[in-house]
């Protein structure tokens, strides 16, 4: 029987993966980045089946002080249809920043896909 994770455990795992992704991006370690991204997808799979738990988790992640975490959490919120206005606002704020490099582009692309500006793509 699988152990059910608490909201705090999921938040901690998500943040840890985001921090490793940031380091991997800086060093060009795509394997680590991909491995951590897969871990976050597994966390998302848990949350998509429990919207109340997802609300608790993403509420915390949207407030966390890491651009990667905020972008990822906002994209997940849009996918789940929770905190939609807050997620859009978060992505818009990130996409206007000039000091964060490619992570700005990630937020811009997420918004473009969400709004349907990219044909054939959906969140």
C-alpha cells in the first residue's frame, strides 16, 4: 500500500525538485533536470485526483520565493482550473521581469499556450 503524502511533504518535494532544476539549468545538466521534472509530474498526478489537496499545495507554492516554483505552480493551477486569476497574474508578473533570463520566457510561453496563442498546444 502506498503511503499518502501530506500537503507539506508535497510542497517540500516540489520545492526541492525546482531547486535542483535551477542548478541543472545553470550547469547544463539536462539529465538531472529531466529526472526532477518527471518527479514533479508524479506529484501533479497525485494532486489532479485530489483538488482540495491541490488547492492547499499550490496556494503555498504560488507564494514561494523561487521563480521556477512559481511558474510551475501557476501552470499547474491553470491545468487544474484552480486559482486561475492568481496564476495568470503570477505568470504576467514573471514575464515582465528582465532580470531572470530564460525563466521569463517560460512564463511567457505558458501564458501564450493557456490563452490559445500557440496553435495545437494546450495546457
